[in-house]
C-alpha cells in the first residue's frame, strides 16, 4: 500500500516494492496529478533505456516523476540532462567528483552510478515521466556490460537516504527549471560542459548499426552532442558513447 506526503509542489508516493516506478506512473497517469512522484525501495522489473533492464535491489534510489502536460517534446533530452547535472551537483556537494556521460548517465571514477530515462506520450492526455535510478549502497553486477561497470555512491563516500536525496534533488531541479516551456538547460550549459565525460577525448558513437569515431566537443543547448569527426563537426541527437567500437553499454 502506497504512502504519500507533500514535498513543496510535489506529491510523493512511496512503495516498498514495485515492478517499475515508470510503469507505476504510466498505469495511473490519468488519476495522478501533475508533479506526482513515486519512490520505491525495490523494483522487480526496473527498466533502463534501449530496452535494457535496470537492476534494482534494496538500498537504491528508484523514482519516477510525472509532468502533465508534458513539456515541449524537443526539451525532453534537456530535462534528462538537467537531472544528470543536478545529481552530479549533489555528489559534488559530498566531495564526490561526478561527470555526465551523454546522453544522461552519471559517472564516478569510470563507474555508472546513476541512469536516467525520459518517456512521454499523448494518450489519454499529454504526459512526461522522468525516471531516475541511483545505486546508493549496492552496485549490481551487469555481466553483459563490458565497460562502465555499475558503481555505488557508497563506494565513494557516505550515501544519503533515498528520501533525503529526493528532497535535495527536487529542490535543485525545481530551482533550475521553473517554467515548463523554458529550456531547462538555459542556466546549466557551462556546468554541464565542464563535467562532460571524455570531453576532448576520442570516443566512438554508436547509433543503430553505425559507428562514428570522433572527439567529444560539447553538448549544445538542444541536448545534442557535438563530435569532431574526420569529416568535421557533427551533431548527434541520439546514440551511445563507447570508448572503443566493440564495447556495448
Ligand atoms: C538507463 O541508464 O538505462 C536508465 C535507467 C533508469 C532506471 C530508473 S529506476 C527508476 C525508474 N523506473 C524504471 O523502471 N526505470 C527508471
């Protein structure tokens, strides 16, 4: 049975265990009001991007945030990037240096500590669900992932309680993004590009069946990644970054 409490402009539900907080919100999207979030202690079928699973044992942070109506859909990657920057900020406040791996992972010392997913739709009404998973005390092993193993916050410093983290996250997130029609990246571009994973380094971007080698230049205001390739600067709106082409996240 879900419990609930108010946190400034948000209504927060808490559950000990759900299949997926994304699914929990999606199934109730008509009944829930704008700015509702769910925080779960465990997910039995956590979902990652690109159809991957997100292992969600006890001791992690698993939350989904509903905005309805959805912000303009062109802003979706920017909302995820703001969330990543806010998480990196919260880690930094505890002296843990974090970087943001495009499109929106939070990396500490070569380990993926947090992942973000953004989903939206227009049925039965306009909705946007931001999902955040953070390994707080556990770092689930993901054998199929050849690089960027999972790391936990606790490996690098004292981990906050999930409820405390939720409050801090929403405080920063709402402070940075006050109007749904505005670009949430407006005030964070410099910060984002200063903590950009592999900035100035050679990587490979994988998209569909194609790979694009290049040097990471920056993230632009629309959330796209600029790579310096042999053919000059190229801008990408989707894809996955690999350090060598054989890797798969
Ligand atoms: C990724 O890096 O692939 C994104 C992972 C997102 C995981 C979170 S955990 C809370 C929310 N519920 C889910 O089922 N997924 C997201």
